C-alpha cells in the first residue's frame, strides 16, 4: 500500500505509520508514529510526500507490481489539479491502482 506522509488512516498498525515523523526517513520508507507498531507493518506500507508528483510517480513506477492500493486522506489537505492529472495518467498505465483516487478527484471537481 502507498500512503501520503501526514495522512490519517485510522488507529490500526498500518494507519499509524509516517503520520507526523519528527525526522522523516528517505521516501518511501515508513516509520511508526508510536510504540507498539510491529516492524513487519513497515514492510507493508510505502510512503510518498504529499503533492510531490515527481517523487510519487517514481515510487509508483518502481513499486507498481507490489502495490495493492494507493490511499489518500482527502479531508486533511486538498489534492492539486496536477496530482489528479498524475492519477489519471497512472491509472492508464497501471489499471485499478488509482481508481479510488480518481473517483475522489471526480467528486471533488463537480
């Protein structure tokens, strides 16, 4: 799964990674937000910087065969139009990976 740094995705193990790291590691490495998160959870999540299209595209292209989903926390911050366009482009290349993001973007721009 790919998530964006700073996004809130719940209180479960995968949601508690890279929400607000004091010292962010190099992308796409995830870090726990609190004690008690199993080390194995870090291997299931990749992290991209929010609205950094170049880095996000590179992470997706490098790891697309490993990704089951890209999750976005829409209420925290607004996606830029450029980010939405990149989502459309990636959906054409990688299929359903960006479908949720595209649906969200379409609703937001109506």
